[in-house]
C-alpha cells in the first residue's frame, strides 16, 4: 500500500517531464533549433610590408660652441679657487669685448675642487688640492671661432676642448631631410609592390631616427694648452660641412 501511494505521487511529475520534452521536440521541428548565445572574438590579421628611406641634407654650420677652462693645483682650497676664478673672469671679460654676451652665450658647465692624496707611507695624506672649471661659449660669428680660442688662451685658459658646430634652424633642415626620406621610402614600396605583384594598403606605422654628422674640427677633445703652447699659438679650426640625415620606416598593409 505504501509503495502504491508513492507511485501515485510521482506520476504527475513524470507526466510533466514527458510533456516538456514532447513540447520541446515539436517546437524544434516547427521553429528550428534553439539558439544558444556564444561569445566569439575574431581577429583579422593582415600582412604587413615595411620599407625604409633616407634623407640627407648638407649644410654649412652657422654657429660654433667652444669649451674653454682652467685647471690649477695648489696647497690650499683658497689658493686654487682664487686662481681659477681670477683666470676665468679675465677670459669672460675678453670674450665680452669680442661681442659675446655673458648672460646668453656663456655658460659654466663644470666646476670642481678635489683633494690630492699621497699613499706612499701606507696612509692617506692630503698633499694639496686640484681645481678645474669649464665655460661653454656660443660663437654666433663662426668666422671668429679661432679668434675666440686664441683670446681665451692668451687670457690664461689652459683647457680647450669640445669644439662643435651647428645651424640656427635645425628643425627646418631636418624637415627637408624628412620629406626626402619619406618620398624615397614610398618610391621603394611602390617599386617592390609592382615587382612582387601585390597592392599597397594604408600606412599603419611610421617611425624615424635622425643623425647629424658634424664636421670634425682641427681638435675636438680637451687639451692642456699650457703643455702644448707652441702647437696652439694660433688656433686653426675649420667648420667644414655638416650632414643632417633622417631615416624613416613605413609599414603598409598588403591588400
């Protein structure tokens, strides 16, 4: 009896399940399969063709930068400091008389005072002090760069170095080189596409680098003028010609 009661209780549930699946079967036969939602990410990957181009413009330098300085050794800090300060003040005064502006065209780029040690006895012993300073000078009248160097040396500077040249409007020259580089890259891309039988799409990436090849002066490193006075009695620095180069890279989609 108890079993029969349980069967009677389960019958309605069984009938409901049967009707659900029968209804689902009829629906799919009439309306088609039940749609299920699935997320899908599709990436369209295109072939990329990259080509480079170079643009070069030669220009005559318009301005020069010269580094002049003073180095001194002595027994005390006050001694060496007073010596380098006195010499550099004379150098600055002479350069001002040549028409170089103290505030706008002269810049102190280094200044140091360090102790000198003696280790011969096995112990550290200060034997004196070494002081040095360097002044970066902008020479707008490039034809006077030799005159500037000579005047600095005659005023007591015993360090000359870092002679370099530049142009006033570098951006304008770089733009000319950039246009030449891009045009060359495009010509190379079109020629390659024609030879290989593919079509160029849009440009998807652009990159560039620059390289200014400065003319080499007669000397471009720090030199102890005092030790080389005969050779540097009169500076002979030639600016030469500067080559400004831009290298670009263009990446095209291939259609």
